[in-house]
C-alpha cells in the first residue's frame, strides 16, 4: 500500500495525475485492489488522511496534494519509516542537508546506494549550498586519482547519485557518488555561472547521464496506457507524451543508454519510429544473443 505513496511522491514535481492503471501496474495489483488501497490511505485512521486528490477524465487520475518528504528526496528504502513517523528528526537528519540541488526522477526499485555514499551526499550537498570547491579521490578502472571540482547539480537516476561539476575547464563532468573517496570541502568559494547551471539542468532532464552536446531522440508508438506506464516507469518520467497519436518521446546524450530500459520493457505492443535507433537496438540484441550462445 505504501508503494502507492512512494510512487506518487516521486512524480510530485511534474504535478501530473497518475492513471489508476499505471498505479496498479506499479504495485502489481488489479485496479479494484489498487482503488481500495487509495481509499484506505485517504481514510482517517492513517496519518495520510485526505492526502491524495483525484480528477476525472482522460487526463485525470491521482496525485498527492503535498509531497511527503518536504522537497527532500528520500530513498524508497527509508520512505515507509519516515511516513509512519514524520517528526522523526533522527531519520530525516541526513536529508536536511539537501538544498534544492538534486534532480531526481521516478524511483525504480529500492535505493541501492552504498553506506559510505550517504556521507558523501551530505558533504557534496553542503558544498553545493555554500558554493565551495571540493577535493576527492575518484575511482576509475581500479585506479584512483585526486580531483578538485566546482559542483553544480546532483542527479539521482538508475539507483545511483551523480554529481555534475566543473573540472579545470568549463566542461561539465559527471561523477558517480559511490566512487568518490575522502571528500574534503575547501575554503575556496566560487560564483555560479548561470549559463552552466542551465546546461547542467538541461543535461539532467534527459534520460541517462552520459553524453554532452550530442542528443538522440527515441520515439515509439505505444498500443495502450499499460504500455505507456511502462515507458514512463523505466524512462523515469523523463519523456513527453502525445496522447492523441499515442507517441512517447525521450531524449538522451548516449544512444546506448536507451537499450537497457527498452530491453526491460520487452518488444510487444510498441513500435520504434526512429530507423537509426531501431537498427542500433537490433544490433545490441544480436550481440546479447551471441554472447549468451558463447556461454
């Protein structure tokens, strides 16, 4: 039942209404049972009384009146305990360090972040808030090397936190929070370049983390709302929808990052409209089959 709240909370910023069928697909229940859960959550014997609003019609559905975590992103693994004890300052303490610097989509599955990364997040978010540079060692291909960067935005995607930051030049680099070691907040302050900030926000609005100026656009024709809910779920609500033409569109900086969610969705009930991406995806599938046969 609480999965409904975590899902609605994760799409809160878009302010869109979520169809009953989409919610039912998310919690893997039929629509009747899902509606019962919503009614129970809105009942006066739980602390979420009247927290879910509804709207009839084609663009209707369900959404939260207020986001549960007070604009701070809370990993799904901790949401239930927070929901049941909203005033538990000890539970929320780590998240109070988050300024409005985190871009996050729908949470797919539980948060698999490593324990040390919670400390990293606290330090990075604090540095972003104070606009101070950070120095750390970064793990890459079994080696580590020191870096000093100017942070701009945090991004949560695919169960991982990333930092977009300037390193040496005006090129934005992306760093996996899990691979950052011995983070130190420096005394050196910097002024936010609004052009770079807008660029960081634009990059975070696309699906995936790789790529820079190059952009790929996937378009699919979906058969029904059930299929659409899968695309919105696995592409983290970062796509746009033309409901009249039943077309879902999502952008990315790296074409290969499209393939894993496509693979998870399956091949039925949708058609890829971009010939270039379709051919590349077929080639990807052939390589996967070849790899399995070799094993």
